């Protein structure tokens, strides 16, 4: 299966933006660890052109976002 290289960079870019945002907002390790792991996996995926790593990258990104949103909602109450 051939996936263009540019498409592999998009989830990696989203993860790095999320990681920087989480670090600026001083989120805890519950958010930063999965997002950081996803960002590192995304870099490996893009550099080595391993499209099967797209699934764990997206899963880690969504997990980090869900935890970050849940933490923000709890502190807003």
C-alpha cells in the first residue's frame, strides 16, 4: 500500500502542535507522555515511511486530546 509521504507528516505535525500546547498549558504527565510518545512514533513513521504506524499515532493523539479536554472541563467546574 502506497501512502504519499506528505500525508504521513500531517498527523505528526498535529501531534507536535498538541505537545507544544500541552507544555505551554503545563499539563501533567498523563497528557504529555502519550502525546510525546505519539510524536516520536510519528517522526519514526514519517522518516522510515512506515504507514502502518499511522494507526498508533492517531490513537495516541486522540487519547492525549481526550485527557486534556477532560482535565480542562474538570478544572472549569
